[in-house]
């Protein structure tokens, strides 16, 4: 299987948006974190990387001078997002930072082309040559607009395909990031999938394995491994992940929760769940067995039916409460990528 390559230069500073308001300067850094958290089992104080929680599934990973943003969603409380034919949702929260207050962003990791992960404001505003790694479906949509609005630096990864991101650096151990597409399934049954193929309400989705490390003797040495579940249900396809990573530690899992229902929780039992609820979230932890888990995508829209409190209760009953870090919007988690 061919491995794609992408090079990022931390010194190449451009705003993440193409419509930065006139007279507005580009911030050097993210806003100060409301609270800084580390591993619950303690720290040696040598953290060299961080994860900032913006809201929904939007996080910003900082390491080796670069910033990776996941699933950019910057709508505000009261804004509507389109989720499919005749289906919309209202945002309940505000993001930790506004889109035009972001500092330099070097790469976007987009799990799927859906309004609560890539909203209409983001789609209109992002710089067109900003690198984006996403699904083949999303790439088709992002690159098939008119010449002025098409994104020009989009890279597609299907399940278990990989890309190496080289980071330009003067240090001897050149930092690299290896990104692999992981399985994800947003639609629960084959029957509903056939219906969805016709109405195209719910797009195909990826999870990701993001490995931070260094080039070592023409190979890649992992220093920290992050699994991002993406908007998936607990499906059999996910069982392939622990098989492929047997004997390899997964340091952190970002898990998309919320028990999202379409069209709305108010229409239960007719509504269909399309992301993991608390019970499935616990089962995924037991399947993947990460060292630590951070839940995201849990309370930002009115289609979320499974609150974070349910997930906390499930983990406490299972005796796993010390293996989770909970972030509120604008909280930051700091960790160490080993040499």
C-alpha cells in the first residue's frame, strides 16, 4: 500500500481563514486554558504537547511547533446546522474560541463531511490551501466546487491507509506524524444504510490513529499514540483495531459520544442512534484498552441524547474512573511525547 506524504513548515505563518477581518491581527497562541489537566496518575512535569478542547469534536493538538485541528465546528449557541434532508439541529453551547480568533493552524483532520463537524461558516471561511486530511467522500465534496471555493490541499485516507506528515525542523531527530484512517460506521444497520445511500443524509466517516514520533534510521519511532474514534457506533469493524495494534500501547483515546439521534431525541423511539452512547463508550474502552480516554462530542447539540453524566456513571461502575480525563470547553490536556 502506498504511503502518502505531506510536509509542514512551522515557520510558514498564514491565517487559517481567508476572510480575516480587516485590521485584525493573527494571534500567536490559543487563548489561555481555563484549566490545565495532566494524567490522573501523576506527571514528571516534562510535558511537551497539548490538546485544547474547543467544543463538539473540535480539538487543537500542539506539538513540535505545529497545530492540528480536528473537525472544525465554530457555530454559536442558537445557530442551526443542517444534518440531512429535513433534519437540522440547534447548537446549545459556544466554542471556546471564535473562528477568526484562532492562531496559525497547520493541518485539519476531518472525520467526515457533516455540518456539526465542518459547519457552513467554517466551509466558507477556511483558507483554501490549508492542508486537510479526510475521507474520500469528503475530499470529493471539498474539491469539486467552483475554482474560487474548492479546497486545493485535500488528502483522502480510507480505512487503514496512512500518511506521513514531515515537520520541517533543525533538530537531529526530525519530528513526524503518522496518520492512519480507522474504521467508523455512522449508520447502524444494513437496511438503514440502503435507505441512507438513497437519501444521502449521513456521510461515511473515519476514525484516526495519530502517532507522534520521529524519523529513526529511515523508519518511524512512535512517541505517543492517539486513537480518535470519530462519529461511529460500536460495530464489528472496530474489532480490527486491537488486532492490528496488539502489543502496541494506545496512550490516549478521544471518544465521540452523545448518543446522537436522528432526527431528534424528542421523537424516540422512532429516532435512530448514530453515535455511541454511554454504554457503547464503555464497551469501546474495554475493546481498545487505551491508557487514558478523553470524551468529546457529548453535549453541544440538541440531537445528543446521552449526557456525559451517564458515561461517568458507567465508568465508575466498571472501576475505570481513574483512566479518564474530562475536559470542558477551553480546558487543556498536557502530555509528553517521548524521544
